[in-house]
C-alpha cells in the first residue's frame, strides 16, 4: 500500500535554530498538507499546498513557517527560528483530489517529533 | 463555527462490548465527516467516513450514525477488541472552493478495550 514517508522521525533542535522537516507524498497525489499535534492534544491543520502554491494556511502558520516542493517528490516544512512551543509531532499528508471522498481520504505519514530545547 | 466537539475524552470498554464516541459541529457547510484511528507513534489512519446525505454507514464492526438536524455524528465499534485500543478522532471538512480538504479535528477519544 502506498505510504507517505517522513524524515526524520525525531528531531531535537535548539531554540532559535532553523529546522526542515521532510516528506515524500504518495507519487500520484496532487494535494499536500502539514498538520501538527502537540502532545496529548488534537491534530491541527497548518497548511495545504496545490499546484506549487499554498492554497490555505491556518493562523498557526505564521512568517516563521514556509513550505516548498523543491522537486517532483519531496515536500518540506521549514521553521526559521524555532520556539519552545513549536515542540510537537508534525504530520505530512497527501491526497489525490481536492474534494474529500468517502472512500479515499488523506494518507498521513507517521510524523516527525520535533523537540525544541 | 469551525469547531468539532468530541466526547468522551477517554473510554474503557470490555472486550466484546460496544464503544460509542460522539461528535458535534456547528457549521452546516461541512460536507465530509471522517473518523481516524491513531496508534501511539503513528499518524492518523482513515477508518470510515460519511457524507451528510446518508444517515448511517457500516463497514465491518464500525458504524457511523449521522444526525443532520442535530448536527451530530457518532462512531460505534461493535464487538470491541483489545486491538481497537487507540485514539479516535472525528473530523469535518468543507467542500471546495472553501476547503481544499482541510480537516478540522475533534479533540480525540482514547479508547481502551480490556480483555
């Protein structure tokens, strides 16, 4: 079964440092997303990306965040200057269509646990 | 308006019992309601989903009941098994062009099925 692959699985970084979280979406998918989950809390939408541009972003996704699809396979989330409160699990997801379908939803990766110290 | 409220926060069920998790929403424009299952250290995985033109959907031991007038939907797990122990999230999505598959998640329910 096709998978969304995320690397690294765990990243520890010092406050103020830049981090790049990497994702390889499913190959024929066109829509890409980042979500985050602070420990023990709900999954929160960060950003969606389609046709090489951001289609929607949440209020969490401020100027410190950026996304990029540098080539045909990778999708990255960059945090420019990390803060303690950025510590969370970050999930990448992809889907083949813009409209959610009953029988095929998002596919999420296993996540990157980001710890800011 | 964009929130999805989920209850209970945690649930303990005996093996073979029925697990019921409830969600409520305010925005009547939502048109897609999936349930996700998440095991520790893993990403959410789609379990079952429904659109508001259907009142019930069943897949194996999992059933979604949808009450459009009450703006509520629930997940029923029949014959609950220890392997069902996980965190369950309900979610909702707006149709395009207002939503590009952005999912709004409930707070999650941690289910423990005891043998």
